[in-house]
């Protein structure tokens, strides 16, 4: 056997091919099936590959016929732990789901969101990620859900995809004991469907965003699903009793909710709820109208108070050992994902709007200091329209967030000092940056030159080489920037040195004809995003 024959993919042992396929998406598996008959037989005959079907990537074209063809050929009668995601598949009818329930039951996961669950696409392969960039609300004209958006001049005439409550109840009936993952984002659910959801006592993940359920229905569900790890309740009006029910979910790690009822929900009530959720590491609050967000952070999310100004960030870092464990035993998990986003939609939906009023968050530097002391391992931090914080407070926080991958700061104040520590030195892992209304002190620092110290092992001497490495954001994929200091030269360096950059949105006068793209192609979409390939 020649060396070239030994490197052929189709000569690998079956066990190796199976191990490779376990890391592939549904789309990639289907492509691999077309390579040769051996691959097709290995993939088609392995039930494990077809237990979890995420068809939301094909939402615009998937029909009832396509769905049943896939299920008939891939789902065997004895297949366990079935998991189906048809979120955003607008061509699938309610009657098709009822027919599905006649032949398939004991589901482990069912996802029927009106829109695809885009957060599951980010870590996928290149094809799915390209679809994510095309369709995700982050890159559309409407922007990321939960943020400011202009009230549309004309309402959309196309109806939303809605599954009937009767069909949902029929699908759930055969899976009461097995269901662990369930999501109905923006489906219009009623009381009877809430009772059916409450019968799924083994649920660990539940998404009820925008489902119009009242508090009585929510409380009924929460009282029976005490194993929940993830709970999403955005765009729902919650009561204090519902917050108390949430506080009893001791295993909860992810919580997304809205604070619409200013007269009912207080910052104190939210803080008391968060104190009970010791395992929480992912928190999102939007439509925040309570006013005092400081109380939520400094009391609800902290186990150590931080009343003094942090002048030296090493004092913060020295509170942890090499494994990231706190030298002083903490009584709660680290917050790794934090999103505080008010929303323009602060009026009742039925009322027409004659003016543009933007809400804000009353958060101060004390909250930023508390986050720096208690949660220095954040991976994602999104803060929209804060009030009473300063650039100095932001720098204190950024100086310790060495694990940060997503940073979003939207500021409405007219005069704000530039921030200094949003650099590869302090935040080397950043892959998404969004800055509105705030500037960076030195964009040159994003692409700076560093001296390397290398040791020549052969000659046993130290060599100093200048300019041989460039400190930059190596993982940066998405940049949304509103800054006058970002010039053609900076954009040129971004294209040249940030090789993973795929989506850029700039509000500066970049002249594309003057940019050296270094064999990379760029194009601008109608939404204002620049696509880089």
C-alpha cells in the first residue's frame, strides 16, 4: 500500500468514521453519505446519529412530506431518546404534528418555537454558521431581540407560524414521562396546554418566551417541574408569587425573564429570588423598568460586598487559586453569561406610538465593582443603556475578564470618556464586540506589535526579535462599532490580522476602494452588515 492510499478517508476503520461523524451536524452527515456507498451504509445504519434531528436549519423549505420521509427512513421503531427541533419550520401544519404523535412517542426533546433557536447554531460547522449569519436577528434590520428597535411604520401582513394548542397537547400526551427539553417560543398557548406541560415532571429545559401564559398557568407549571435547569420567560408579565416559585428551583442554572410590571415587581423581590438560585450562571433581564438594578447585582448576585473602589485589579485576581476556585469559599456559582437589556417596547402593544422614548438601566459603578470581585470568569457580558456608570468603572471590570468572549455596551449618554482596557491584553478571547455611543482610547492597541523573547535551544542563547508577533483579537468574528476613531487603516488591519472575522458593522466613513483586502472578499448587505469571506 502506497503512502497516498494509506491517507484515504474511506480506508479508515469503521470505528474511526463513526467517531468522526459524532462531531458532525445533520447537514454534514448527509453530505458525507454522498461520498461513497460505505459511508452511506455506516451513517444510515447507525441509529445514534438520527436520535436528535435539528431541522430548523431548513425551516423555509421543509414540508410535511419532507418531514415524514425523514422520520420514516431514519427513525426506527425501537429508537430511544428521540429529539425533534422544527422551530421556524413554517410549512409544517398542526395536522402533521397530530399524525406524527400517532406513530412516535416517548420524545426526549420537542422544540416548536416560531423562530429558529439561533443560539444553538453558533458552535456548529461552517455551513450552519453561514446560515446563522444570514438569518440570525443579530444581523437583520430588526436587530437582536430584546434591544431597541424602531416601531415599524407598517405592520407585517404575513401571519406568524402557529401550532394549534390541541395539536401540542396531543404531541405531549405520549411523552409525559420522558420529556426533558421543551420550547414553545412565541406560540400562543392556553391554560389547557399549560396543564399538559405541567404533567412533564422530568423537564430540565423549558422555553416559554412570548407564549402569553398568565401567572396562574406559569405557577402551575413551575410547581410541578422542580428539576428545571434552564427556564426562559421573556416577554411575560410576572408576579411576585411567580418569582417565589422560580426561587424554589434549586437546580436552575439559566434564567431569562422580563421585568415589565414596574408597579408590581421590585428590585428587592428580584434580588431575593436570585439569592436562592445558588447554581445560576446565565442571567438575562430585559424590558427592565424597576429602576434600581444595583440592588439586583450587589445583593442578588454577590456573596462578597464591594463598597470600596478597586484601584488594583491584582487584588481581585489574588482572591482565586490556579484552578479558578475562590480562596474564600463562595456560596454560589460564578455568573458566566449576563445580559441586562432594556427595550424600546415599553408601551402596551395595542397602543400606537407618536414619539420615540428609550428606556435606561439605573446601574452604577458599584455594580461593576461587585461583578469584578464576584464574577471574574464571565464569558458573555451585555449591557445596554446604563445610567450612572463611568468609563473608569468599565475598565475596572474589563481588567479582570480574561475569559470574556462576548462584550456588548450600548451607551446613550452624549459625553463619555473612552475606555482603555478593551484590548487583546486584557480580553484576548473576544469573538464578538458591540460598542455604541462609547469610544476606545486607542484602536491601534487592537493590532499592536509585541516583542517576542525566544530561546535558541541549539546555540543555548537568547535572541530578541522585534515585531515577530502581533497582539490582536485572534478569535474575533463579529464587530459592531459606532466610533469615529476607527479608520480605514484599522479596518484594513482587521481584515489582515483577524482571520476569523466574518461580520462587521461600522458607522464611520470607510472607503472600500482604499482597503487592501488581502485576497478576502467583502460585501455589504441591506441591513448594513459587511460580510467578509
